C-alpha cells in the first residue's frame, strides 16, 4: 500500500471535537503532566552540582519518559472513545524497562546517523517517530520490532510529519520563550564580559555566564516551567492527538501494526548504523 495525503486541517478539526467531548479534561491532564515535570525540574535545580545532582538529573529524565508515555496513552484513549482516568498518566510504569530501553536505543540510533551528517540524523528521528506508539499499543513486542514497525509505517510520511511539526512551531517557540530569554541574557553577559576584558575594564574573565548570576537557578526553572505549563494547556493535547491521527493513518496504509489488538487503557496498571537501513 502507498502513503496517502493527510488532510491536516480536517484532522485538527476532528481532534478539536474529540477533545471537547473528553470525559477527563485534557487541560486538567496536561496541567497534572506538566506540573509533575516542573516539580522534578525544581528538585534538580535545588540539588546543585555533584554526583547527587547527576543522579537526580538522570532519574528525572527517566521519569519524564514514563510520564510522557502515560500522557500519550491518555490521548490514545481519547481517540478510541475510551475513558482514561488521571492514573493513566502512570501507565508507562507497567512496562518501564522496555520503554526506557527503547528510548535509549532510539536516541543512540539517531545519534549514530547524525555522526554521518545532520540530515541523516533528522531523517532517522522521523523514521523512528512511531516506535514508542507501537510499544504503547503492544507492550509485548521487542524493542527492535517497535523500531522496524515505525520504519515501515513512516515510509512516505516523513515529509508530512515534518510539516505537522512546522504547523505547531509557533506554539513551541511561545512555550520556550523564557528559556530563549535566559539564553539571550547568558550570551549578552558573555560578550559584555569579553568586551570589558579586551578593553581592560576587568582583569579577569568571568567563567560563570549562567542566568543564575542574576536570578537563582530554581527561580529561572520555576518561571520557565510555569510559562511552559500555561502555554501547553492550549496546544499539547491537541498536537498529541493529531500526531496519533497520523500514526493511525500510517498503520492503515502500510498494514503494519493493524494485527495487534490495542490493550484497554489502564489494563496493565499495577503490574546504516542500526542495521535497519533505508530511509
């Protein structure tokens, strides 16, 4: 079967209707999800530097992957007309090992392709875009099966998925506005200090150009997190559900993943370089 042209505008309208009829508020679920991410980032900010900080940073990164899986599974339930409770956000913990392993392997493959050039790395990122969705629907498959399924599903759809990302670029930039301001302040401080050093205004070149010189790290984290949370309420569940619409279309047209019977949301609660080749 060949890829088909997805009517992005129509799909977005359909998603809007689905979200408006969701039994569990998408904005409330998004607030819970982004709020937990903010709390974890604040914990990292308060731990400072050192071995403990590194350990906490790794732990929060892994927890973010699991919460992201739960949020995606919540959106899957919306698209299937099922009710997903707030505890759905923690459903990724039911297959935590395989989910973390898939994330690590996916990033490793993308990094290896990026070693060849930037473009192959970007293509690889879109090639494996649906790997986690395959795992969410069928946790029994292996990591390589999920990656191979995504490779076949995204054939002919990479450009359309890229266009989908571009259609939400305004929201993405808006959500990261405080972080961009922080980065701008850091570069301004760096170039100002370099100018003062070269003109003799200062005798020693500063080594710390982080925004924490102006405000504490935890306060910057709080500001960025609250802003991102507020913006995410208006676009994140919509984007996630639209992307799942692309995934469903890719499954249907490729015939890959249709035989797997998607488990009911919450059913499991409580319990080149990669050798795949091709673009």
